[in-house]
C-alpha cells in the first residue's frame, strides 16, 4: 500500500521520523509526522493519539467547522488563517461571535507538538485541552461542548468521519479533541529559507547572514531560542501599561513576579503574523524593533535582560542593524507551510 | 452497653424489620467478599436544611443570603477499618460530583470488602495528578466536554477543575450591571506543577477525615451501612475567616480563594448511620 508522507522536506535523510507503523491493508493509514533533526524533542505524545489519515482529515474538517461556535459562523480557521501563519490577518485583537472583541492577539498555530503550554499566559498544558478555551470563551466562539457535540451528531457529514477515524460513529468530546490534535501536530513549519540554509540546500544573502549574526550578538536568541525561536518562557518586555493592564502570566500563577509577563512567541513566519505583541499594538516589525531599542517602559517585572548598566532599558540597535535583523527574520517565512493544501480550508 | 445488648436482642427477635439504626445482622463476615457502603451528603445551612432558591439564611458577617447552586467534588475516598488498616477505593472509580439539585448525587455507593469500618477520608476537589491526566482518563463527572455552562466544573483557560461551586444572592451585595445581587464562588487550584521550571500555584485541595465516632459500619453481604454526613454551607463563610458576601461577591481563581477553602475544609461532619439490609 501507498505510504503517505505528508510532510515533505527535500532531505528526508536528515529527518527523524516519529512514525506509527501501518499494517498492510489498513483502511485508515497512519501518517508519519516528520521532524527535522535540529528540532527539540516532541512534547505531544503520539503514542496516545496516533495520527491517521482519517483522523487528520476529521481534525481539519473540525478546524474549519463553524458549528463549533454558537452562531455557526466562527470556526477555528476564522481567527487562525493559513496565509497569516494561522493568525487573524491584520487584527490586533480578534473578534468572535456577535463581533465581540477578544482581549489578546491570536497566536500562530504551527509546531504545536513541541510546546508544553499554550496561550499567551501558558494557562493550558495539554494540546488536547486547548480547543476548549476558544470554543467556550464568550468573546470567541461562545459555545458549550455538549452543544457542539449535539450539533455534530445531527450533521450527516460527521458520524461517518468519526467512524473512519476512530472505528465507530460515536461522537465524543475526547474524539473531537484528539482529532483536532491530530490535525495540529502535523502542522509543522520547517521549510523556511532559514531551514533550507541550515540543511545546506540554499545560501542566504549577505544581508540576511549579517542579520542572523546580529540576532545572536544582540541576544535576541536568548529568548527566541533554538529551532522553535522560543525558549517557552514568560517575560515582561516592557510594553507600556498606559492603554492595557493585562496581567498576563500572573492570572495563571498568581505570583506577583509574573505580572505583565507573556509567552515568548516563536518568530517562525513572523513576517506574516502582524500585528505583534499580546495585544497586537505594533503594526510592523520596524515598530517592534524600535520598541526593543528605545520604547521599553520601566515596570518592576521588566525582564532583567533589558536592564542596562547605565540605567537605560532595551537593546541598542542602529537603524541599519534593525534593517538587517528584519532581513533575517524574513528568512523564517515558510512559503510551503503557508500555502500547503493539506492545511487549507476547502471551498 | 448493657442496654445496647438488650436492644439488639429485641431487634433480632423482630427479624422481619428490614431497616434499623444499630442492627447486628451477622457477627461474622468474609473479608474476601464484597459489600456496599453508602456515603450520604446532606447539605445544610447551620441548623436548617438547604433549600435552593427559597431558604434565606444569615452568615456571621450579618448578611442574608439565598443559595441558587451548590456543587462539589468528592474524590480519592479511603475507608478506615477497625483493625487500623485502610481500604482505598480504586482511583479510577473514586470521583463523585455532589449536585444539590440532583438528589441522586447526594448518595455515593461504594463497593468495598466486607468488614468493620470506623471512618472515612476523601478529597474535596480533584487531585493534581488527575487534573493533568490525558483526556481519556477523565471520564464521567470529570469529563470537561460533558459540562454545561451552568454547571461547569472546569476552567478551560486555566486548565483545572473547580472543586466547589456555590452561587446565590444576597440583598447586601451591590447590584451588577444587570441589576442582580449575585455571589459566585468557584473554588479550585490544584497547586500547579506545569511549566518549565515547574510553577507552584495556590493549592486548595483539602483532605477531609471523618471518624464515625462510636459507630461501626459493618459491611456484610446482607447489610449495607449508610453513613450520614452533614455538609454545612454556612461554614464556607463562617470559619477561621469570616467572609463577607458584600465585600467578596465573586471569588474564583485568586489568592483570596484560599480563605474560602480554609473555611470549607471544616464544613463536613459525620452525623449518624443507618443500616440497610441488602436483599
């Protein structure tokens, strides 16, 4: 039978494959989730939820299913659009049902299998449980899970899909969540120009290489670390509290030291995930770097990495250095991921 | 003691009676066989029965209040035997949700080895281990996808269970924008342990230990003791901390919730026993 390789990278030799064996004659073939060797170990346990073709397809259908929301209009894909790195294109804050405005900027959905916690404040610790939050949030999809499940049971499209994915047509919350996870763990972005450079397939321009060097010299990689471009920590990067007093990580830990701290987001596909920060206050990367060089507010929980010996705050950068760093950041754009039909909404 | 013996003799002679308070059905038992014990949770407010939406009660802060909703988890049940050992109810089947408006949930029926039991302990809430288990291990009352908004016992945005949910109204509470004078107490917090390095958060898990006092729950094949446990809602507000509803109409995941949990850990009291003869 035909083995399905759903993640293609040119040099398969380099790929570690976390695969679930697929017996001859399976009606529902397993999907191999292929991970580049320079990625950190996967956090998500594929043994507990092996990815199959039918499970992935069900997860995708659910991801783009408006019935997950109260008014039938707001799907996951509504705020997580592929061309914008699965963020809400152009929105500082996302709006859910009845145009109600959320309080934070939609995070990208990519490389989720490698994250231990989710959301800007890290309040969710298991990918399987993540979708419950937007579905039940009154300003997002505003629906209860029992209602979602009832709607899916009545929809003739779904029982057969659940049957193919899980063996029986029964629609349960656990199955819904596991199917969504199967879709999301396959959404790996590792084909940017930077990845191809790492794999020795292409060369970066001299500007991009100088940008990469500056990215390290300026210490950006201390937080935006490793292949995921995040150390998965929560930090205060000096965003002014003048217009937004969101407490961030504190709401989860209730620790004073965590006030106004937020997740260090990945920088993969950062070019297309504008606007930036937890409240989407910066329209473009230039504004972001200007903030890092001279815009930081003096807040007690400001990360010590930004406090300089002379009492000033931030990372000194010239205009030229910023231009080069941005040139490098754009090498993290993964055109294949952003246009991959396997993840696209079908019309 | 002597009168008790006479009482027993009298009872045995009336063998047709199926229910009595201190009935010695069989002196011997076979610990390799199983029987049942029932834990009945009787929710009250001080000296009065809890009547949802109707009863008007007064707390130590001098505030009148009415309860519209009361739910709490009872989990990790252990039964203490007269010989000093414990029977631990298997973890997977040791989670119960007492819902005041559903009388069936007030009585927890446990299959246990036959024997003489002198006390019980349980967790009010859900332990941290189960709180972070895979979704497949959270069935029944723990299933976060099987909860309505009105009776939600799970925080989706801050993964974890609500251990005790108490809602109501009080004329002393300032009206909200909709004009309601409501209080909402959703108490949880399993202590954290997630994140890297692991984060410690508030831990409102309370272990409750109750002695059956002078009673012995004799679980036999033909005898099922029913242990009547009182849960006094008033203790949520009156305890080590006197809590004012007007000052704290909403208590959810916050440092203040610790005061509420430190109060409600004293709300349970073993009251009396019935013995139901099994068929």
